[in-house]
């Protein structure tokens, strides 16, 4: 079994060791804003984050790889991580543009990252990776391939938090849920040629320019599981027929320039939840916090305390 330390070391081997940067999603930008929940969300969870009051937000858009100099026009998974702070607590929602997760263990995640290398050795690893579990991997690769294209904007992409969580309402009733972010501006892509003409940092530049004209908004959509739907396997999507509610609006108003300065350590950890929201039995979700802590240690030299950025 791969340890978190071994996993992060394998990411460094794949993408290089870039001091001060995250080991995955290394290239990213911070933004500030607010989130306001809907009554429909408040009825399903007692979490104060969803009581309808505006919640302060720090969000990070990113590219998936571990090289901070990787150009935006290259095919890649994009990320949207959101920290919703309410009182003394914070809820992190970590999402990606790929709708299906291709693995159900840390060991397989390490294999997948190694298989992404664009080389003869990488292609051989990819073939071996697929051969171990073709019924899981091939559908995931097919579903995710279209969203690897360069988007017109970080603001024109859909993002999926692939793990299940458990919402607990005021009466103590539990509801298994999954999150996604739906962009107000729609979903649009560029050709590789069009994106390359815009430059290696066009996504960051475009978003900053867009925000000068007004806020960027996303709707948090929450899918509700039904009995029998699996919560322990991020490679399995729930049927599209399951109920989905609009749980609130994320509104970003500009760059966040105060975080990650002067020794500030900012971590977006999907296992950071608040009262009224619980982790599911997904083993990949459980191990992610340990991997993030090792990445923090390597990029900052600080062993991450439990409340480092709550």
C-alpha cells in the first residue's frame, strides 16, 4: 500500500519539485467573494454555512498538473476549490472539471499520475493501468476526455466534487449528497490553436479582466442519493434521474491578495466539514487529507496543524 509520503514523492518525480508550490494543481489563483444558500439547502442540513446568511469565500482556480509553468492552453483538468467561512468554522468544497474519478484507491491514483507522462514509458504505463481495471477506467477516460480541452474561461467551466458527503438536517435525518458548481456564464471551450494564441496564462488574465466588469457566479448544485446508491466509490456516478437542488450562489468579486502571503498557509481540504455535514465512507476521500498535509510540509516546511487555515 502506498503511503501519503510515497504518493507525494511520486507526484514530484512526475512533475518536478517546485519549491513553494502544491504538488498537484500547482498553478492556481485566489479570488474572494461570498456564498448565499437557498432555503432548499437549509432544509436538508443544519450546517450554519447553509442558513441563508452570506458566507465569506476564498476560491482557487487551478490547472491539474504539478508544474506551475504549464501553459493554460495545454489539455488539463481544471480545479475550483472553495473555502466557505462561517463564524469559527470553515467548509471546503474541492471540485474538478472532470466528472468521473478514475480510481478508488491512493495506489491507483499514483499509477494514474505516472501514466499521464507523455513519453513511450508513459504510454506503456497507461496501457498497464487500463488493463488492470478496464471496466472502470475506460468509461472514466471517455467521460473526462472532452473537458480536458482549453476552456474559454475558468468562469465558463462546470466543476464536480466527486466524493459523497452526508448532510444531517435539524431533525437528525441523514441525506447522502454530491456537489457540483454550475457556471452562470455557461460552458464553452476553445480550439487548441485559439487558446495558444491567447498565451500561456490566458485563463488567469481573462478572469481578472472579466471581474472588472462585474461578479462571476456559480450555482452550487446538490444531487441527492437514493437507497442503494454507493457512497464509498468515487468512480461510480449516481443516476442522472436523482433529485438535484440548487443549494446556493457563489459570487466572486475580485482577486484575493491577502492570503498565502507573509507565511500564511492556505489549504483546501475536502475532509474539512462543519456540524451538519459528515464524511461518507469513501476511502479516497479519507486519505486525501493526509496527502495534502504531506504536500503542505514539503512546500512550506511546516507540519500542518489541524486548524492551519480554518
